């Protein structure tokens, strides 16, 4: 029998601030039901002026390093679509902040929200080659749309760190994967822009088409039948998307799509995304965190994962929680990461949204706002300066 490989530990971090959708609705005159029910969002994380994908990534991964040490980590793969540099991997800054050994390969991966799943699959390949090594996979993103645009209500920010190892303590990842790529312009962010450009309704169709393609490929490669899964973790740009996706999948398979069945399969994955918002690469793994932290014991019961990244690439695969996983989840810390956020008014949120680092890279000291473990202190000589608080 081959050695099981998968997620050995999982930890997440999010932004310093939170904006309630009630405040956004009061500003733009939207009926709150559209946010709470229509898209399934209650609040969104907003990073402080001295937070970015590096500080969130380091904050997410620090508890993993504290629990498992650094000796066996020989690779760090950081997936993001809110990259801070065209050349240097954000993971190299994280490597320093975490005190990882110099005998480590570090790289950044990008394909919209899908990148972390590529990172996970690449990590599994590396561990298969050398089962003694552990790979730190980090998904870190800040989702930013134009103010007063339809996408604004689906912003968010978070990082998920996962330690990938042989004989994992949480979830064993299975073969096969179902794959799908199609060149579509549903959502993209040219290098000169901070906020993404999106055709919202087109992006939902592109997501559903990619789900269909990935599921079809998964089935053709001998994957499990839909009825075998205890739950489905979908990429959640907003949590209602998980409901739409699952209904579409069941329909495609010619199965019953009643509301209760859809809610049972997807509901337990939405608790964190509903209050954090879209965290792009991290979103599907925040779904996993919520599911594993939930009331049901999923030991030995397959979970379906659908990772989607605009542009577009999708992958469907299965994972199985292993015996004893409930002793290794971080439920208390996860709840604390959400509860510690400070609520901002709409005006404060708008100021944070509009503030960006100088585009010419001029020297700049950032306002001291974060109460997290790491901060972006500023920029000097075009170099980003990070500190441990
Ligand atoms: P919109 O066009 O303003 O909203 O923005 P809408 O009119 O479509 O309404 C949304 C839902 O609320 C509808 O339900 C309405 O009926 C309902 P649906 O028909 O979809 O089931 N509604 C109400 N419900 C209850 N009470 C009410 C009420 N009023 C309306 N009073 C949109 C929605 C998602 C398009 C917008 O937020 C957007 O553009 N978001 C950004 C793009 C996005 O999230 N796309 C998702 C798929 S692409 C993806 O997942 C990739 C991504 O993560 C990026 C990446 O890969 O890097 C985005």
C-alpha cells in the first residue's frame, strides 16, 4: 500500500479590521437581504495599513512552525494573486519572518484563486518523492474591487497555511484529480491596477462551466460517485456560490437537487467565508477549516474539493479526514482569529481602501495599526521592510 500524503496541519490568519455588510448596505442603499441571503455574506475582513499578503502568510504559518519545528520543511510554496513584487517571491520574506532553514526552496505560484490547489498538488508530488520532507503551502490574498461596484460586497482578506506531509494528521488527499482550463476573460487584474476587473455574471457562468469540465474529467479518470461524498468544499467568492455550484453539479449528474440536500453538503463549509469574504487562493481551504471545525465527525468520509481560478482553471479532487483528526484541528485559534478583528465604520473602511503605498516606491512609513504578530513597517529604497511585533 502506498503511503498516504496530505494535509498534516492547517492554520489561518485574517485582517485586523472587519466591515459589516449592514454598514455597506446603509451606505449604498442596498436591501440587506441581497447581501445576507442573495450572496450569503455578513462581513468582510479589511487589512490594516501595515498588513499585506506577507504579514498574513507569516501569521498563518507561525503556529504550524511552532508546533512542528522547521527541520523537515524543505519547500515553501506561496500562492497568491495579490503579489507584491514582479520578481521576488513573497515566500522569501515569510521564510525570514519564520526563521526557516536556508536549505529550503521557496517559490510563488499564480493562477487567480486556483493557485493554492496547484501548490498543494505540487507539494504532494514532492513528498511522494521524499516522504521525509514536509512542504509548507501558503495561500494569501487581499481581494479588492472598485468602491461602489457590484464586486465590492465580495471583498475579503485571509491567508491559510498548510503543512503537507506523509501520514497526515488531518486529511489524506486522493488521486485522481479532474482538470479543466479555458481561456476566458471573466476576472483579471492587469499589472497597473490594484483592483480587479470583473464581469460578475460572466464569471459565475465561467465558474459553473469549469466545475462541469473538472467533474467530467474526474469521473472519466475513475473518481468517486457524487453520493460517496459527505461534503463538498467549493471555492467561495461569496458563500451562495457554493450552493449554486453544488446544485449545478447535481443537475449535471442527473441527481435530485432539493434545497436540504444542497445545504447539508455545502452549509458546514461556509461559516468562515461568510464573515471573512473572498480570500481568493485561501477561500476553498477556509471552507475546509470550517468543515473540520464543525460538529460532524468526518473520519473516513470523503470530502469533494472544487478549486476555481478565473481566467480560468479548475480542479476537482477528493480528500478523506483521517482517524484522530479532531485532536489536531485549531478550532479555538480559528474562532479567535475572526473574533479579534476590530469593526470599522464605512468611512474608516473607505479610507483604508483608498490608501495605497506610493506607486513610485518612494520612502514611506506605514501607520502602526495591526495587532498581529508581523507588520509591514514601510518602504525604504524600494525595499519592503517587515518586522515582528
Ligand atoms: P449583482 O449583480 O449586484 O447582484 O452582484 P445580483 O443582482 O446578481 O444579485 C445577487 C443575488 O442576490 C441574486 O440571487 C439576487 O436574486 C439576490 P441569485 O439570482 O444569484 O440566486 N437578491 C436578493 N436576495 C434576497 N433579498 C434581496 C435580494 N436582492 C437581490 N433583497 C455579483 C453579484 C456576484 C455579480 C457581484 O458581487 C460580483 O461581481 N462579484 C465579483 C465576482 C465574483 O465573485 N464572481 C464569482 C465567480 S468567479 C470566481 O469565483 C473567481 C474569483 O474568486 C476570482 C479569482 O478566481 O481570482 C472572483
